C-alpha cells in the first residue's frame, strides 16, 4: 500500500520532521500507533482526512494522505497543538 518512495511530513511544535521511504515510514507508524484513543475519517477544509482525539476530547493529530495509482505516496500529519487549535475540526463522536 505504501509507495517505496513515500514521504511522511510531521508538523510538530518544533517544526517539520521528514521521513522518507516505506520501511522507515511503516516503522514509525508502529511506534506511534497508541498515541490517540479515538479517531475517524472526516472532512477538513473539504478534504478527506483522519482526526484523532485524546481521552479529554482534545485533537491529537490530523492525517492527510496522497494516493497515486493505488499507493500512498505522501502522508502529512499535524500534531502541533497550536495549529490544531486553528483548524475547524469536528468534535469527537
């Protein structure tokens, strides 16, 4: 499912973190799998994305995927609380 040259961009309070390549991106996904307690697909600014919330209902992350020819070629993740606060995100269901 991941393109061999997939690019992961994570927007953190300290700036952007970039990870390249399917093996490294998949390894990072396994490490962070339990960070949020709830998540679901939603529309954010009209685009399909995934939002995850913590136990207190605070947004933890927003993920957006770029898919080309059935493979994920890009993943953008926002985990910067200041930027999440500026997004028009739905409440957790």
